[in-house]
C-alpha cells in the first residue's frame, strides 16, 4: 500500500535506514575487540575490496556482513565456466549481465476528459518505477534485512576482475546523475509497456556494453526515453512486441499497442524529416527501430512493418548530415560517437544480409589503415579489425555478383585471408570468462567473441571461392572449430548467444549433416529455454532448419551446391536483420 504513495514510500525508506543503522551499531557494540588480525588466507573481503571507483557516502554503520569466501571456493574454474546459471545463484550481486546501478524512474501519467471533442479536465499523477530486482534465493543467500543492506546501499563490482573503462563513447545524452529523477511522460494506458521495457527489455539490448561499462545502457536509453518522443514510441512498440512474445499475450489489444506505437514512431520520423530538424534525435530513434527488433519478437510475427534496410537508408542520410563518419575518423584519440559505432555494426553485418557493400565501407577502410578504434568491441564484443575485414569481404561479394573475373576474385580472397591470419598472431587465445576466484573477465569475453567472428569471417570469405563446396575438409574443419570456440561463450538464459547470431548463421548454413555444430546449437538453444525462441537467435534457428532440410537432401543426391541462407529467407518472405 505504501509503495504507491511517494511521501509514504520516502517515510518507509527512512524507517528502513534507521532500523539498519540501529542494528549494525548494536552488532558492532556487541562484538569483542580482536587483539590480532585474522589470518590472511582466511580473511573476508573488506568494503575497500568492493570499491567501484566512486567516492562512498555511506557510514561505517552500513558496512555489509556479506562474506564471499565460501561462495567462491564452492566451485572450481571449470564449474563456474560450464554453468553460468550457478553464478547468479551463488553470487546474488553478480550475473553475466552485471546489474545496473540502482535507479528509479518517475512516470508521469496524464488523463484528459473530452466532451464533444472539447478538452474539459486534465489529471496528472506521478508514480515511481523501481529497477531493483530481488536476488534469487539459494542456500548462501543472506536474510532479507541483510539483502536490503547489500543491494540498496552497496554497489558491488568485486566480481569483475579487469578494470572497467567508463565514458568510452561520446554518448548523445549526459550520463544519469544520482540526484536526477527521470520524468518519462506516458499515457496511463501505456504505463505497463514502459514498465515492461525498463524491467525486461532494456537489459537485452546492449549486453556487451553493460559488461564492459556498467550502467552504460541505462545511461544511454533512459535519458532518450525522457527527451525523445519518437524514441519513446519506438521503445513502447518494442515492449509490446516483447510482451506478446514472452508472455504469450494474444488478441487485438496487444497487436493494437504494437501497431499504434509503430505508426506513431514512423509518423514522428516523417514529420521531423520533412522539417529537416532534430537530426540527432531522428537518427537515435531510427537506429532504435532497426536494432531493437533484433532482441524481441518471434520468427512468425506477421504484423506489417517497414524493412530495416529502408530505415537504414534514412539513417545513412542523417549520418552524413551530422558528419558522423568524419567524426569517427577524427576520433583516433578521443571518444567514438556512439550512434556512429552502432550504425557501423548494423551497416557492416547488414550488408551481408542484402549482398551489397556497406554504406560507409570507405570510412572503415580508413579506420583500419590508421589502426584506430571505432568502439565495436566495447559495444558488441567483436574487435574492429575483424569487423572491418567483414566489410571488405562484403564489398568483394558485391564485386563478384557484378561479374568480377575469377583470377582477380581469387587474388582478393587470398589477400583478405592473409589479413585474417594476421589478426590471429596478437589475438588472445579463447579461454574461460571466469578467473580462478570466480571473477568475470569482460576483456576475455570480447576475445572469445572475436575468435568466433574471426572463424565466421573466414567461412564467409571461403564461400566466395568459385565452386565452393561445404563438404570440403577445410570448410568442415572451420565449422567444427567455430563450434568448439562457442564453448567459451557463456550460455544459458543469461548468456551471450544473442551476441553471436551472425557467426552462427554463417557457419551453420554450411554445416553438414553430421557436423558437431548442429549438436552444439541444439544444446545451447535448450539451455537458453524460451529465450532461444525470439529475437534474431530464434529467427536464425528457423532459417538454419530450412537450409539443413534442403541441403541434406541435396547432399544425398550428390549435389555440391546447396540452398543459400538468403534464398531460404526469400522463400519465407523474411526481411530481417539477423545480428
């Protein structure tokens, strides 16, 4: 009852703080003074150990009693790697998606009465959405009161072994500050969609970004919801689509919610484009409409929508107006503009979807020659050099389609193959993303994702060879190597399978009937549960099943050329961005 009232909620929070402070002071007073320090081999981490780099404001009375020693020793490194779900159970403060720093969103709901189309009365109410999530209960879970101490007043990042680099990108919005209360205005009928987006969808969109820079996705998306009406409509339509997919909600109401906000987004975009103003906000919303679809929706959603590449044509025009390619080139020693980095990810992999060169291939080539970063590894996991080489392969495929002779084609294939090999010399070897003490290693995760993309890039390049045969030993070995490399990508419902959709598509499409790849994909999909059924991962699984059914039959007839995954998509009338 008190949670729905702002004043009563503040009063209850103060009561909780007072009780905690009194309890801790009593416990401290009751503890006997120690004459000797504890043995170092059995010491419990102090609050300094859990420092996240920010100045602490809480008093000594709020120090947590949470001990991690037994939790860390409970599993070996192999166990921690093999089952990421065990991490979230054993360490409530950590998961492969490190929790966002605590925040609340004030949602202003407006209700207006009309009589004969004349506004007569307008009521406004403000409710607060809390992003706190109760940690899963297990044998090592502390009591509810201690959990409040631990979760509400401490931000533990001790399970991240490597230093985290904040403010890597030039974000379109200023990061959220502790004292800032967001005011996201939605109609009352849409409040549940906003809540669903912030609770369940936001964490799905940029998992690698959040692993590398904790809270960055929140700092990126929530201010945009507040200041960009078009972006807000986009996110509400995505929330409705995700709600329909995950909760099994059917009927006209949920479809109307999806289409109402989808239409509102398109209308706002068209009006803004006609005015030729607010280019940054339009680009932000357009990229959201393209990319957010990759995280939600089931393969057989039949509601009308505009193809992603038509949206990207508009985004390309906006990117040129904002001069983002030049800003990216000029940012050799500065922060890459976030929206250009996101656009580059869509552009490079999207080019492989439609069989044409990336729109900004020259920019990526210049970045590659200059050995400067575009932030692709920090945003999505795969390092820039591999992504730039995929851009070059997409350009070569377009040249092949336009009639490049085989001699020149094979020469370019060999050159690009040598460049891919050159990236292997200095690349870290795939390894567990967890250290011996259970700490998560974001840089190792990026190295593992890069290794998977590198193998997929080589497979993609080999597929351009004249008379390509997926049953050749060199190809089956590459596919098997990619399947083996996937063992180093944390799986399960909270894993990172959605971050390697494109490599799975490229390798899976040329896998043979007895390939270890197919067993690997089936096992990982089973570990993911329902999460394997929506977003790009679910769509790729559907496409691969079609390809396998056709190509396995063709192989039995002795045919070397099989069905290409693009042709399988055309047969289904699908126009998805599978990244």
